[in-house]
C-alpha cells in the first residue's frame, strides 16, 4: 500500500489487505455511531388556534429544541382563511419570538400552497449546555424536598 505518494522516493508499506478493510469498516461504524441525528419535529396550527392551545404547542416545541431537534411550525389554511395570510404570519412571528431564547429561525416564514411554515433550529449554546448538564437560562428545575427531612 502506498503511504505517501508525494514523497521522493514514494513511501510504501506491505500490509494484510483483509485486516486493512476490517479496520476501515470498524472506523466507519464508530464514526456513524458518533454522529448526531437531528430530527425535525412539527407542530401544526390553524389561523383560528387560540392562545391557550398555541401555548402548550409552543412548550412542546421548546422541549424538542432543548433536546436538540429542529422544529417546523406549520399553519394550514382552509377556505377563506387564504385571504388573510398576515394573521398566520403574525402567529409565526410570535412563536419564533417566544422561542428566541432557545432557537434561531433557520427558514423564514413562507407560503407553500395552502400552508405557511417556519423552521426553527436549536441554539448552539443551549445544546452545549445540555451536553454539559447545565440548566439553560430562563428555565428552572422544580425544587424537590429531601425525604429524610420530611421523615424527621
């Protein structure tokens, strides 16, 4: 096998080809295992979706973003709702603003047929803090009382 073809004279090494193929396949498997798969989760809304329902959908999106997934927010139009795309655009902007602390807008709001969508990607800093085990800003863990103190 040729190790360094640009050297003068070229450097070659005699190796077991079967062992070489095995080692290369092993490295590829390790690299594949180390890759992080980014899922794209989706929340679907309508222009008439009220604040309360949108609120818990946004909390689901926040949880997914903190897990490192991308989120696609889709607003579907039916009938005459198509005449008022500015309502959906305002909703998408509010959702993106509500999730601004944990995400960035990867794809700006755009119309695709009868749907308007925006894609949000997690912030790098939030994902890094998650890997370190730290709590991201703005989110606190609930306090848990120690059972030993309650028993005394």
